[in-house]
């Protein structure tokens, strides 16, 4: 009985559908049905556009939306997250695979599907080794810069379609240069179609927020192509989209392909999980339920497995599509299953309807979609509050433009780690003064009305003491000591804001004590937590400096100093 109960509990953890589906309220069905229909109206034109962005046939975007939804609904813990192609991953796949394959669409599609399967493997490994927190190392300023750079990269790939000129160049700047060389070849009927579509989409965002404006624009564009002479004037269209559901199976691959595609798969994994988990968390907080970060790894893996087996490419829980789903009233993952079923019906019976869809309209849809990736308000905020984080965001932005999206993702990850190391290597510090009328102490620079104790220098480090930061701390300490006008006889080092200390830093404190003693200053330590006290005692600091008893406070040390120095 106990074993069965444990198996049942574990099954419910791994398969969340076994929790929400048996407890499904009939009253939710209407909301999920409306959300599923609304999301389908949004997803169909976007899927077609993003597939072309990835360099794949238009129907592949529909395959990804349909199959990914089934995979996520089975294992996902978010009730509103919508799975499908995203702009960032689409451009990442497109610019990464294009140099590897030339004039072989089947090979290209096989590599895209294989990348999705590699993302699945990475997700499962991350789940097994409980690495759900690894994405937290990519900071928000880095993501702000990366998204802005990715948006500009994506826009540069769509401008040739929008203007009706040949595409060229392999990065943002070379594409702009190539466009400047072909301005005389601009195809004005194509530009007219693109500008009208772009205008309708932008006005729709203002006047009809949350409505499937892109689908309406697609229908109007197809109608316009049927009743005007635009096709005869050379306006490019999507062409025939194969009818029917995708054939499931493994793509053709080799060991060499795995080695080549691994960096791309890692980058797709990072983008997929970062965007998916942040979006899922925001909706969970809004609607008052919890999600499992580790389970989301499995769910993302299942979605990419379904996409990879169904001739798709890597997918994610995109913010824009999830916002459409949530605003439409989705209560459970059944909403995205309904969307998948609608897309399946489109694939079976209505693909011919999109044959005359202008590619300039798809370009306009992409341009409007990526507009939201450029967060100028956040960049200005970073510039105002943290010059360092603003510079790091710019590094990510420029890195994507200069190096491309794949290397830009890796650069962003490295920049995040360097930012983390820089913060740890340069912790903030404070000279403490007594809060008037109390026995408490706080930062004197922030609170100049605090009282400095004559002859006593009270110093605090707001961070761990580690082998790579104690030299910076010592420079700061001596600088502050030299700034004082009153001779110092005693120094109190407050460790209350230092959660950790390593062996080199503990030994440095002993050396610091000796240096201070030569200046006639006695060093005492206070407020160390249990693990820090253990490390200090192991290094003999209690015998060299004095008691580390947890009952000793700054106030008692000052009283003892005054007694010894009347």
C-alpha cells in the first residue's frame, strides 16, 4: 500500500495532467474554449511568419504549435503558458543553420528537428541534475540588451521581404549595407502591401488590444491579392502549403551533426527556459497558484520532443502568445490543446487558403511582434540607476548585432557570470555609526545624524569574504581609515552581513589584525554567523584576535573599549 501511494504521488508530480484533469470544473470549459480559439487566431499567422524567419517551410510553424501544445499539456505546471515558435529562437535557428546547409531543404529541416531533440536531451539532463536554477545566472539587464539586439537582428532579416529586394549579408550591419546597395531595386507594390499591413497591425494594437488583428490582416491581404492585380506585379506570396498532419519520426542524423548542433541547442535551451519559466511564474503569481521550476524542464523537453519528432524546430513558452492565452481567459492547459486541435483542422482542410498570402505581410507581422523586445524604458532606467548594468546590457546588445544571435546568447551568458563575479569581488562596505537614542548601528554615510564613536572604527562588508575580494576590501578599509581625522585605537569588524568566508579570507583577517596592531589599532570581530565562526576558529582567529562568542555585540565591545581607554 505504501509503495503504491508513493508511486501514485510520484506519477502526479511527473504528470501534472493527472492532477488538473480529474478535477476539471465544467464551468472552466467555456473560458478554455474561448482562449483556445483566440490563441489559434493569433498563432496561425505568427507561426507562418516565424517559420519563414527560421528558414523553414511555413507549415513547420503550425506543426510546432500543434505538437508542442500536446507535449506541454501533459507535463507542464502552468495553466496559461502557451508553447510555440518564438522570434528569438526562430532567428537563432535561421542564422545558425543557413551556413551549414546550402540548397538542400530536406537536410536543413532535418537539422532543425534534430536541434529540437537535442534541446529535449538537455532539458532532461538539467531535470535529472536539478539545474533549474542555472538560468538565474543570466541577469535581467543582460536579457534586456540581448532582446533588443535580437529584435534588431530579426528586423534586418525581414526588411528585404518587406521591401521586395534580394536578401544578403550574414549579420545586422552587413544586411543594412546590402540593403543600401539595393535601394534602387525596391519593389513598390510589395512595399505598399507591407506598409498597409504594418499600419493595420499597429493601429490594431492601439484600438483593438488583445484581439486577433494579425489574422484579420492576413485574411484581408489574401482577399486583396485575389481581387487586385498585385500577383501579376510580382508581389511574392507564400505559395502552396502541403496539406495534412506531419509524419512523426526521427530525422536523419550523424554523430558529427550532434557535435555541430550542440552549441545551437544549448542556446535554444537557455532562451526557451528563461522566457518560459519567467512567463509561467508571472502568471502563477497573478492567479495565485504555484509552478515547479524543475517540472517545467521536463515539460519543455516534452514539447521540444514532440516538435522534433514532427519535423519542427525548438520551441518555447513565449510571453506574447501566453499573454494572448491568459487575457482570453485560459483556466487550464486544455486551452492550448484546443488551439492545437484547431491548427490540426487547418492543416487538414484549409492550407490552400494561405497560398496567396504575401510574404511582405508575414514580414510586417514579425516586425510588429519583435517591437516589444526593445524595452527603451528599461534601458533608460538602467542608465539612471546602474551604469555598470547599463554597460553590460549594451555589451549584450552590440554583441548580438556584431557576432550574431548564437554567439550573442553565449556572450550574454558569459557577461552575466562576469557581472556576478564583479559584484562578489567588489562588495559594498560601510562605516557604522550609532543611531541616536539606541544601541543600534547603521551606515554613517547614508545617515549622517548617526554618532561616530571617538577612537573606534566600526566597519561592515555587505557580502561574503572570499579569496578574490579581500584585497579590494582591504584597499577600501585603509582608504576609509586614512580619511578619518580622529586617531583610531580600536576597530570593530561587523560580520553580520557576511554569510560566508573561505580559508584565504579567514587567514587574511589574521594578517589584517597584525597590520592594524602595528598602527596601534586593536581588531575585534563581531556578529559572525555560526558557519563563519566555525571557519574562523578552525584558522585560530579566536586565539589571535579574541572571543567570537555570539553574545558579544558592537555595543558591548564599545563599552569594553571605553573601560580600557577612559
